[in-house]
C-alpha cells in the first residue's frame, strides 16, 4: 500500500511539473540588439513563432549538426547552427541566449500560438557560405517574416 501511495504522489508531481519542462524547452531567439523576437517551439516540426504567436518558419535537420530554416512559403531563409541564425551571406541575424557575446533583454510573456499554415514545397537550399563574425543589416523580425505565407 505504501508503494502505491508513493507512486501516485510521484505521478501527480510529474504531471504538475511537465508543463514547466515543456515550456523551458522553447528556445528564445534574440536580434542583434538583444531584444526577444521569436522562439522555437518544442513541437514535432521545430516551428519558429514570432513573439506575438505567428508561425513564420520551421527547422529541418541538416546532416552536419545544423538546421535549415524554411518559411511556410517554401523559401530557404538560412541556417541555425551553434545557437546562431545565419543568412545566405553568412552574416548572423539572430541568436539563442548564451551563443553570442550580447546581453539579452527581459523576455515578456508570449502570446497564444496561432495555427500553423500548410508547408509549401521547399526550394533547394543553397550552399552554406563561410560564416562571418558580423551581424547582418537585416533585423531578425524582417528575416523571419520572409517565410510567412
């Protein structure tokens, strides 16, 4: 009887704790100024949502420990590797906290996630450029919205 009671307590504790685990697996993405702009949800598609809840892109695993970033419109936007988002010219466009030597600002509450649109046929990814140690002139919000339908 003690075993059953203890297992129920553990099960209830896990059920109460799971939402915090799943929330914490979301990866916040910041622009070159350290502002939180978007996040990668821990769903099956690794969807990128704008902070306001609009789905704009998703990640596709590359065979080299990196991810391609595709918009729902089928356009290849860039790469996500080592916590940094890169454009087609190799410039950094955004980053995950701790991946760049930039302090990040406060993360407000995220808005409710909107429904994901259907994915368009993906265009071929270009060859990966040499990565540069500079940020692009294009802001992360503009970069990601290029993938919206």
